């Protein structure tokens, strides 16, 4: 059972560190096996040259995974990152980033996702990530 947007946003506010919340992430979609989050453009997240930093994108991808898995399971359960791999393909300057997290396998104890990060208004991804999570509850 997928989460409502309000329930997904509550998972964000209740379960993440203040520095993750400072990214300003919002949930745009929460489905049976996916979630779409928005990382709003902020100059504070930019590195030299004006592109959003890789660290911000990786944290956002990790967070999108938690929301996707929570939506697939019908609510938040304790989980932890086991592995994350990220490939950066182009800089994002002056635009929000949409993170589309898709579950590729959801077991009782492990979840695998692919995350596509695209600057709003673009079609080519800025980055891609894959994550593996251990489900603890």
C-alpha cells in the first residue's frame, strides 16, 4: 500500500537528521515501488562552478530510497544503507533536481533501488545511483 504524500513527508520530518532536513527535500510522488523527491536549488548546496554538490545529490538519493521502500512497505521501518554507487553525468546549475527512486528488488531483509536524478525541465539525467538497504524491522 503506497503512502500518501502527507505520510511520506512525515517520514522525512520524523526520521532524518537536521542536516538532511536542511536540504529542503519534498515528496512529489509515492507509489507501490517508487518515490519521486524534489531537491530544491539552493546556492548553499553549490560547489565551485555553481553546480549542486555531489554530497547533496548522494544524500538526496539515499533519502529517496528510504521513502520508496517505506511506501512499498506501507510505512517506515528501520533500515540502513549497505551500499550506494553514484555516477555523475552533468552539473545541475540553478534548477531543482527530481529524484526518481525505483525499487528493483524488495525482499524481507534487503531492498535494491535505482535512482535517476534529473534537473527540472531536462530529459537527460544529471546523475544515477543505485542503493542496497538492509531492512531492520
